[in-house]
């Protein structure tokens, strides 16, 4: 059996929950041959490659290098016409798209610079955005469609395998959809975070003008619908996501497979809690969706009752947001009380925490909570995504609620018995319901069913 993992900026070139999940899956199935095809801005490997990975293709994406504008002819016009459903939030016809692109003798750079692309964007502008500033529309169009054209161009580099396993419903899912119609390769799509929901979140906090939001929403909705349309099976990481996914496509064949963690790697650490101060921490990339700002705002309310230091363990993904976090730390006089460690080996950090915090604004089924529980660390988290399928309501807080977060932290820090009970129950929960072996077995069964 030969499976191709298709992803965007994930394993093996980026740290994060999806990458960890992917690494665990591949290492957990040594009898399966894997290829990895990743679209990414950086080709640097972050993970050692196990022996069952047969090939790795990292398609490095850069900013478009515009060519001299010229007429590419009817083939380019046909290609652009097949992509127009994305402007309406509708799925692509990948059979027609494949037929058009296989006859093309132009690059993505040439297509984005062509008369035909210019004529289409002018037509869309005149029909839907006339009276609004043209320049923001133009750059939005380029940012969306260049990556789309480039992804389609990359299709011929996709290896021939028995199964394609796309790790999202965006460009990864599009590549898998093209292979489905061209080669007949079965397509499995796994959604960890909800692609459309995450893109909408990014849009809300971006500098994109509000009048352009529908252009982006329709584009990404069309991509998601395309992945659902051509998939043989969709897996979701939690029940919470299924309702959202079926609103987009009621006919998708979907199965929930909970994430699992290696309980040998994330070991229960039964040590006496005799530190000089309490340690409260989170393991997450520094990014607005993880909402470290709310965590920082909760710190003064905790320090009124407890001597504690807060740690943010994870790579800085958004430099501007990181600076905003540091500015808030300075404003609140929390230097030395809130520490950003950068990327670290998380299995070494969990045992240092008395309480683990995940204040995210959006999540799928977070591995970090399972890892912390497996390590014997009590967890407090926002009630988003599938978090409530792991933690009971006593350990949940609302989004953007620093006082509520601090109250839960204080409750655990001041109640030694509750904290100790929670440590043992959390480890037991992971062993019984969220083991890595159970997750890997589920995916093995799906692979065997698709072959």
C-alpha cells in the first residue's frame, strides 16, 4: 500500500499540531509506504524522515514574478472559465479543469500576467465592485488566483500512489481532486481545523477591506466544496465539526476519528509539587487564533492570589502579534512573569506545568490538551471546537474572558486535592479514549477500504 500525504505548510517543513499528528500517523504505520507532497514557503525539513517515506516533494512558493502581458489564446480563456465557479462559492468541475490545464503551454506566472486574466478581473470588478477602489481589488485578485494557478501547475509533480490523503480542504484537497478525476486515485480528506472557518477568522482580523470579504469567502467556500465533492471519505477530528461540515455539503461521507497521543512519549510525571512558584503554561504557536493576549490579561488576577510564572512555549508565527503580546506584558508590568520560550520539545515542558492553558479562539481537537493530560497536567481551555469532548464544563471558559480564565486557574492552584485528582483522571482518560494506537488503527482500516 502506497499513500501520498498532501498538505499545505505542514509536515515535514513546519512545527505544529497537524505536523505532529502526521508524523505520528506515518511512524505508527511502518508497514505502509508513504510519499509526502507539501506546498510551503520554506523547504527546510523540521522532522527526521522515517524509512517508510518513499519520496518527499516540497513545492516552494514565492511571490509571483510577473511576465510581460500578452494574449495566451482560447486555452487560457477556457481555463479561467472553469475556475469562475469559485467567484460564486461553487465547486469546480475538476474534469474540465484537468482537460484545460493539460493542454496548456503557459506557466502560472504567464497566466496571472495574461490579457485573459486581466480581462476577467476587469469584468468581475465592473460587475461586482464598480465604484470601489481598484487597487485593493487588484491585489486581492492576484493573491488569491496566483496561488490557485500555481497549485494547478504543480499537479504533474504529484506522485502516483494507491491513495491520496489531503490534510485540508484547500489547495491540498484540490490537488487530490485533480488526481481523482485524472488517475482515479481514491481521495481521503482529513480536516483538523475547519479550513473555511479558519480562513474567515483570518479575514476578520486582516487588513482586507470589508467590501472584499465576499470575494475571499466565496473563493474558499468553492475550494472546500470541491474537496468534499471529489473525496471518497472525509474524516473529522471531533463531533463538533461534523455539523459545520454537513452544512457545506450534506452528502459528504464523514467519519469522526479522534486524535491520539503517544502515552509513552508524554509520560505521567508523579512528582511532588514543591516548586518555589507555580508554573502555568501553554504550548502553541504565537498567533492571534491562539489568543495569548487573553492569557496575558488573566495574569494580574492570578498574581493577586498566587506566586506564579506563565510560559508560552511555541514558535512565533506572527511577528506583529508577538510584538503586541510583548507590549501588553510591558504595559501590565509582567516582565519576568510571562515568558515566551520559542519552539521547544513540548514533552519536556508539560511536566513543568502545574496547570496547562489553551485560550484559543478556534480549535479542532487539540493535541496539546491530550499531551498535557497524558503528562498528568490539569487543563483549562476555551470552549471551542471539540474541546468540550475532552474536558468537562468545570475546566472550560468562554473566549476573550481573562477574569474567567484567571478564576479557573486560581481554583486549581489553591485546591491541591482537586489538582492531584485531575492529574490522575486526565491520564486515565487519554489511555482509555485517545491513545495513538486507536487512532492509527482507524486510519489503517480506512486505507485498506479505499485500496
